[in-house]
C-alpha cells in the first residue's frame, strides 16, 4: 500500500484498490485508452470500446458533478434505508457512488467531492467505499431523480 493510500478504519472497503487518499483529497484510478481516448472506471486492462491493450491508468480529479441521484428506500441486507445513490461525472467517467451525508436526492449538476465513508454496517463489520459529498453543503431536489 502506498503512503498516499490509507487503510479503512474498520471492516472492509469496497474499491480500496482504486481509491487514493491523503489528508487533502480522495481520488480514483481510471483507465484511459491511448488508441481511442475512451475512459473507464473501474480500471481495466483493455479498452471496452476498441479492445486495445494500449491503456494507461491515471488519477481522477477529486471533484465532479452529479448527473442523476435517487433515494433508495428498500435496502439490501446490511444496508440501512433510506440512503442516497448518485451517478457522478468525474474526469470523463460516470460512476455510481453513495452520498452518506445526504438525506434527499442530489440535484443534477451539484458539485461533489470524493471521499471514503461508511456505507453499511457498524463497528468491526462496517463496510466503507468511495463516496461523494456536496461541495457547498447543498443536497436537495424536489424529489427523486
């Protein structure tokens, strides 16, 4: 594990191998195809668009924007509903992330920052993952998006 990557405090972390954290920021590893310029997350060894193996892993920006968001009201085992999931555009990729501090769906185009946060369980059985939080504290919409 590199010095810029911190282990989760308890339990296990989903996507730990793609997540980089230091005191100031959290980023993700994304793949860029050198042949067709497609971008992918999670990272991959070959481009899913053109099948080229000429790909490079790069570090994402620490911030992005919400594309769409929804409040999950019926949760799978181990998760406590309601919780917010958001599709987020960061560094040319769209990814799905929890937004643990949000109580309502995030409005499209809301600026968000990557973080690592608990998404399920508690204490020793906590499950953490990369997540997003609104940059300016806004959360909101008039409903589910």
